[in-house]
C-alpha cells in the first residue's frame, strides 16, 4: 500500500544520474519535494511524463521546491536518458538494493521489478501532503502536482 498523506516521508539516500548522493533529509526545512517514481527510462509514457516536467521545470525546481525522479534503472542508464531527453533535474537510481526506496513508499511492483507511477508531494517538514499512484500504462497529470504545491 502506498504511504498516505499525513505520513512522514520515508528518508532515502540515492545516487543521481551524475553519481552524486541525494538524500531526502537534505531538503528538510529548506524545500518542498515533488517525488516522482516512474517505471523505466526510455519508455514511451515515462519519457512523455518526464518531458512534460522538463518543459514546466520552473514550477518544480525553484527556491521553494525540488523535483526528484526515481526509477530502478542504473545510474549509467539514467545519465544517458537525461542527456538524450535534456532532463536537468535529478534522476535517482533505486537500482540496488533493487527498489528499496520504491518499496518504502509502497509503489514497487514485485511482479514487474519496477516502480509504478507514484508521485508524492512532501512539505519542508518531511510530511507527505499529497500523492497519486497510477498503474504502469496510465500517465499522470502534472497540473495536479501544481495544485498540490499551491495548497502548501
């Protein structure tokens, strides 16, 4: 079961597509976080969703907010994907232990070996304030993320 609004966001430390360490705790007290889990780099729906975020990036990466996108792909795969698609926000690798962060958020599909489409808006205190979870083929509407951020 995905974690619900009002719950404390599970902390994590993952490597981004450049090998840098990114910890959720590093944003506490500083920025709200839009945490986007997606199944796989280079797939149609995932590429479309991340491109939509790229095209509206100032809404999700600014003085108050940080966008973090997480998949179970390797750091090296994510680096090539980000370069190919012009993604200038952190793509985090939940590769090993495989899917540990996705499991902590309740969005790991054991039968597929990847995360489903889960998004969590986390406030500066580390509390999940809004979430949506879609099945693998169902894209999310980023306008819902904007409304959730505006409500903080």
